[in-house]
C-alpha cells in the first residue's frame, strides 16, 4: 500500500480535533486506501484495534445498512467503552440515507473522532452543513500528482522523466492505472468502467438525469475544450449543430452535476483591474487525463491546453484558489491565491519562438502589483528571468 503523504498528513494534523474529517474526490482516486493508511497510523500510534470502527458502504458486508438508524445501531454496538476515544471511519457514506443524522448524534453523544469519505459534493450540501455548522473540515482528494505517480511507479528523478510524463499524460493518475501498467491492454477497459460508474452512480442516478446521452455530449465537449473559454451558448450551438436541441438552464444544471461528481472543475474569470469575479466565460478542466483521453482520443489534442489542465490541478492540490485573470483584453492563465499569498502563471508548451514568448509575457507585464509571476513551459531553460518574470520547466514545477 503506497503512501499518499499529502493527504495522510492532513488527517494526522486534524486527528482528535473536534471536527468531522470529510475526504471528497472522484471514485477510485484513493479515498479508501487513505482511510486504510490512517487506520494503520492509528494502530501504530497505540490505538487498540477494537477502538477503530471501519465501515465501507460499497462493501457487501454492510449492504443491509440502508438508513441512518441502522447505521447508528451498528456503530453503537461496536463502541467498547463509552469513556474511551473511538475512531469511526466511514467509506462512501452517501450510500446511507440521512447518514448525517447518525454522524451528528455520535459527535454530540460519544467520545469519538469521525472520518468519512464520499464521491459526490452533495455530501456537503446536504443537511450536514446545517447540522454541523462549521464543525467539519473537507480534504479534497485527487488522482495521483506527477510526483506521486513517479513514487508509485518506482521512478527516481534521475529516471527517464519525459517518458514517464508522456505515460502520465496518456493514462492519467488513478492509482489502479499504475498497477495495470504491466498489462496496458487492461487500462482502457478499466478507465471505461470508472467513467461509466461515475457517470451512472454519481451523476445520472443521483440527479435523476433524464437525458443521459445529452449529459455525455456535454462532457465530451468539455473534454475536447479544456483550457478554452466556454459558455452555455457555445455548448448549445455545438449541440444544435449536432442535431440536439436543449436549453441553457439544462446545460447549466448538467455542468453543475458533473462538477459535483468531481469529474470537471470550473475556473471563473477574475478582472484584475476591477478586482471582481466575472459571471460568464469561465474555463473547465478534467480531473484526470486518462478519463479525458478516453472521452476524446489522443488525436487533435492541444498539448498546451493539456499542460494547462495539469498545472490547474496541481495548484488546486497545493491548496490555492485558482481563477483565470483578465486584464483589459489580455488573459492570464491562472491567478492562484491563498491566505496572503498570490501568484500569476502563464502555461505554454514552448516559448522558444520570439512571437510566442512576447505573447505569453505581455499579460504578466501588464500586471502592476509585485506578486510573483511565472511562465511554465516544457523548454529546457537557459535564460529564466525576463524583468522579474520567472520561467520554469513544467516538470520542475510539478516535482517541487
């Protein structure tokens, strides 16, 4: 079982704090493994095994638990001594109707530390938010970063990084994909299975979607247009040209359900002069390149936009709020902020061509503040500073 230190360290940091730890993320990104790693940590820290209550509601073992009362009864039965601290680890808890009532009850009435995982953002938009009024912390889990991918494949930084990077771009970072690398013919069926499961269970069934074909058409459009400005009108025009009539409201609703299942992420535009978020013309990115390539194939892939997608996910992984920057008629790929920190990024496959370099520098040069500004590129960099704008190789950025 490989470590996911980025996420495990967060669980350890919040251990025994009076907060429910909520791990969210797309199916098969490693949430259950993370709970197993944390369970091992607890045992190695001296917690008795019978003081750890672990339940996975996707497992047949707990198939008879369908509502919060049954879940409450099962957990209560396993509390050995009500004075002692117990650790409750619940996987895919959204499978249990009104689960939040049982969780809230234990938080109020028992000496417990609670950890839950879920594959849908509705987990946190249900009664949980109301019942717990800020007494939970969300840990947003993603498929493997490139750094984790190298760790999982046993590649050191002296290995053939570009070859591994191309592999990562093609097959994505779902942990099971790494295990299937010796049997590449099995990767595509695996990705297809994950895609179908996520679409069926976490989107179509959950939201009672009436037109599954339309939903899939929208997702394929997003996958083909990562890193491009997208509007509901643009999607609507595309669907109409394909013979599909729909409304802007339907498209908006379907996009929201895809976001809630952690398949796509939306980056809104931010006006750097007016210091305000703009309501229209954002960009979308996919959670995993393997899933994206399953949807679109590898042909006609805009390499620059794929790199942009990876950088966006990495910034999110590092805890930044990420927006698209607008400054006059120019656009900055990413404005990344957290606490008192702000950074600007342009992403370009190469800036060796002078015209391309000037085009990428111009938006950053137009920003009047003194926050750090970067161009990320696949070039092997010799000259890495243009009047304070740093140029960094994307692989170096990802492995930082």
